[in-house]
């Protein structure tokens, strides 16, 4: 049996199997799932907005509020359980009620000099239906809402 001679410290001793470069060179880090990789900026940009939108929808009522992130003060609040909205709505939990809550919240936010907000849905919430109606009516009424999905 004839074996080919190998050099003692030749380049072929240091060559990596993956890409043919010597193993002393640094390899690039590869993400396990490149489609799910989220950068630091993408994770933190939602927290740079000073005001957050919070929407709560129960079986009977819809309520929404704009909260200042740093001081945790509620700047504007609207809900279908309040007296002024109760009188004009047929139902307190359908999509027209959600749109009315969004319009009233936008008016109250403009009175408080708030024109931008960010909205991050909760883990259990999907951005569709009633929640989308509230956010869309806020946008239509002149409040710039940035939605950051989970």
C-alpha cells in the first residue's frame, strides 16, 4: 500500500473543510434561522416613541388609551363605557363602536398635543378586526400610529 506523503506543517493541514481557508481565519457567525433574526435596532425602536397606544376589547366594552411611556401618565382615554359614547352607539362592542372610540381618542389626543404613538399588540392579540378598526380610525383622524408586530 502506497500512501501519499503529507507535509508536516503544510497548508493542507490547516485547511478547513467548509470553505477551504485555513482554520485560523475567523468564520462569519451564521444565524440558526436567518429569517427570524431581529437586529437590536428593530427590537428597541418601539421604545423610542414616547407615547403608546393600549387597546382593550372585552365581550361588552372597548377601551383605548394613550400613555406616556416614561411617566406612565395616561394622556387620552376613550371607551364605550363612558356616558357620552353610550348614548350614540347601538352596540358597545362592534366595529362601528371601535371606530368611534378611535375617533374620540384622536380628538382627545390632539387636545393634549399628541400626534404620534406606537402600538405593539399583545401576544394573544392579532392585528385584525376590532383592534385594526381602532388603530385605523386613529390614523384616519390624524394621529400617526406606528404598529410594531411581535
